[in-house]
């Protein structure tokens, strides 16, 4: 650039498609190379735009690319520097995001921008040859991306066919290879590693190998005993949790036990809003994340694709397949639903009563209170009280009482009785027998070329109906067992509530509401107290301060059913 020419203002655009480690090494190198070009040209770098861990082919918006386009359209720069044309676009045309060659070409021509890349030199879009070269480069980039996509799809299809690990983050209970459970121990020699894991495949009539039939795990020292899960390991805890649910235990009680034992989720890198990733972070289990884990087919050694079980995987099962299926039946039982029907907004609807007519109160709109929804007597004549204020008062009383050491004394009623039926052991044995007969039927059909497919399907359908019926019996039995030993405080972490209340009653109330659903809190309320709303005196209550509401605590009567 000559001395008489004005220095150009240029921006640098850097992008890397995959940066799971979050190190940004790739984009930093790109910026350094682009800055060297700017120095040679005598250009001034006015801004750097970075899309880290962002693909230009998958059709998703690249935030900083969009910011760069707005920056250029505002006239804040005269040119763009990048590592290669493929950093700027990977498609000829992308109508949804408009982040493609055609739209970029239109922008360059419209604004007369200078565009230069480290790999391909300067874009000369002022000539037909230059435009053809740019289009050819964009077409080649799209072709390469599509080719990579096909290879990835083929590799995933091979994984499904072979039952091998399909990649991704480390599955809970397994090592990063997705095959080796954490952790195994040989009962004979005490070995804790080096186990040989070998899938056993069915043999077809033509001598080739078919689907996976089983997965053998052998000790590296040649011991004949089957290695078992080490007590206290992730895999061991997962097996115990699945068995507990199959026996009718609650997911929330397992969560509490895991939190107390310090069991955490596998570490994952979290994506930041700017596209970068954090260092690996593990978290505490919640009922939602644990429920998802317990439903995972891989726990029983099964391969799942798009929500469908496609066969056996090439990894050892952590959980017995029958136990896992029983747990699924229990989890799917409608009787376990904790929030049936439309979601409620207020705590006391249908539970609180009118102190005058004794009818349950209802909630309605803004009611006749100064602000917010109101609890109204059904006649509409006796009481009308701000719903939020009443709920705050009632829950402060309940939380304070539950924070005392004798909270469990509030619920000591005898457990309800349920009609006798088959024991869980009998049902489990029946389920295992039917499942084995179904698998034997499938093996017999596969090995007999003269078998009638229609006859096989009819027999398999009848067997599956019997299995479904037994699973429903198991689910009902588990629900009955859980109800027999359950109580309104079974799933409540009373020690934690007491600890928080000792530090801050308001903080304990906030934690109580954040931790437990409205339906759970209503169940506790219905079991422990009766709440009556009485007509309140008119005017300001005693101790009223400017800015506070006219709420009369004495107009809400809370009585404990026991204790």
C-alpha cells in the first residue's frame, strides 16, 4: 500500500467447528495469521469476531458471524480477513440463516469490501474469473462437508449394526470407552482392571456372525469366576438404585441417598453463551436426571437408537435385564404420577376452608383484594383474602414446625392394608420365564428356514401380551408396597430443612419451595394441618408499616391434625 493511500479498516473473522476442550487454540492461531496479513498490507484491525466450536455447515446460526455482518453493513470496516473461504461459509446457499457464499458475495459487492484469506489469497469478485473461482471454492467446500456427513452417518450405522459404543460423553457407570463398567473386581484374585470384554455373536447358517447374543467378561489372570461390581462404584450404585425402584422405592429417596454419598454426574464441559466451553464440571443428581439415567437401556446391555431398542450392545450389562424391565414398568405406572391433572398455582385451593361456612375456598383472578389472586368463600360473602399472603403465612408455620426434631412424630398413623396377591418374587420369576420363552421362540424361528412367519408373529404377540400383563402386576405390587411404607414426609429432607431454618427461616422457605413441587407440598399440608380463613377486621393490622400490605395473621387459623 502506497503512502498516499488511506489505511483500510479490517475485521478478522475466526471460526473452528469443534472445540470440545474449550481451549480456543485454533481460533487464536487463525487470528495471529490474519494479523500478519494486516501488518503486511498496512491495514488497521478494528475488531475480531470469533465463533468457537461452531460449524458453518449444520445450518445453525453463528452469532459472531451475524454480528460481523451487522458491523460491516454499518460501515465500520472496509474489509474482512480470515484463514480460508471455508471459515466464512461452507454452503453455496443457506436460506434460513443467510450465512452462505451467495449472501456473503452480495454483501462484498454491495459494500465494495476487501476480502483476503491466508489460504486462498485475496477475493477478486470484480471479474467473472474471480467470481467463478469463489463459487467453485464454495461448491467444493459444500461437497466435502456432505462427504464427511455421509461418512459419519455410515459409521453410526455400523455402530448400530455391531452394537458398539456410538461415542459421546462418558456414560455414568462406565469408563470413557463406553464398554467397561466402573468398577469390576475378580472374586478369586482381586484384580480390579485389565478385564477382557468380548461380545458373543450368534452364528448364522452360512457361517457368518449375527447379532450379539451375550457379552463375556473374563479376568486377565485367567480366573474362572465371573467378575462382579465393586461395592461403592458408580455401576454398583446404579444397580442398587434400579433394584430399589423395581421394589417400589421412590426416585427422590435414591437421589437423597446419592447426594449423601457424594455421587455426582459424569463431568461435562458446559457451553457458554459466547460459544466457548468450560472446564469439565460434574453436578448433583436431581430427580429428573436420575429418572433419565434409570430409564437408559444401556444399563441392561441394550442398544438404543432414536428411542428404539435395536438389540444387544457390545458392553456388559450393569443391571439384570429382567430387573431393568420391571423398573421401567414401575416407573411407567400412572399411579406414580405426582402431578395429575392441570397444574395448580396456589397452595390452598380446595384445602383451606372458610371459617364461617366451613366450605373449601377457591381462587379467582384478582378477586377483591388490593392485588393478586384471592381465596374466596364459595358463597363469595364470608372471606376474600390475598392468596399469596395466606400461602406465605401457612408455609412459614409448616416449615418452622417441620424443622423441629420431633417432626416425624406428626405422622405415625398405621399403614393401610392392601389385599394379598402374588409376591414380588413370584411375579419376577414369572416375568423371567415368559421373557426366556419369547427369546427361545425367536431363536427357534431364526434357525428354522421352514417356519411360518405369520405363525411366529402370532405366538410372539401372545407371549408379549402375557409379559405386559405380568409387568403391570409387578408395577401395581410395587406401588402398593411403596404406599404401605410411605408417608407425607418420606420424601422430605427434614435434616436439611432444619439446618436451613436455623440459619434463615426465609431462606428455608425459599429452599422448600424450590426443592419440592406444589403437589408434594399440598400432600404434606393435607396430612398435617387444617387451615381455616376467618373474616378479618377492616383497616391496618397491628404493627403495620408504610409499604406493607394489610394482612391480618390472626385471620388464618392453622391447626395440627396430630402433635
